[in-house]
C-alpha cells in the first residue's frame, strides 16, 4: 500500500488544524466548518477516478490504447509520435 503526495499533504494540514483547534478552542468550530466545506467540494467536484473501483476504468481491452486522462503504466515512456486510430473494416 502506498500513500500519494495528496494524502500526505491533507494529513499534514489536518494535523495542523487539530493542533490549532486544541490551542485555541475559539477557532475549533470555524475550522470544523471549513474542513467540512472543503471535503464536500472535493467529493462533489472530484475528477471521477473513484467511479468503477478507481483506475479499473483505465484498463484497456486487448489491442486498445488507454482512454484519455488515464495514467500510463509503469515503465512506459511517452513518445514523440502518435499512432493513428485503426480503420474500421469495410
């Protein structure tokens, strides 16, 4: 299991918010509301990768390329040329 950079940043900010709320209880309620609003915005305006079990939607079928917006598999290097789409049978 790996933790990406986004998760590390969110956990660090959450730890800072908890420390600040502990030291200054007046700000605790405001921080709670702010965190709730940001969480709802992230959930509502997410990038859609959470659908269909995460990145499973980015798994191509045999002979097909990855859909746009999917990360390339490890070890693949981008090239300077593009492959034209296959022509449909006549």
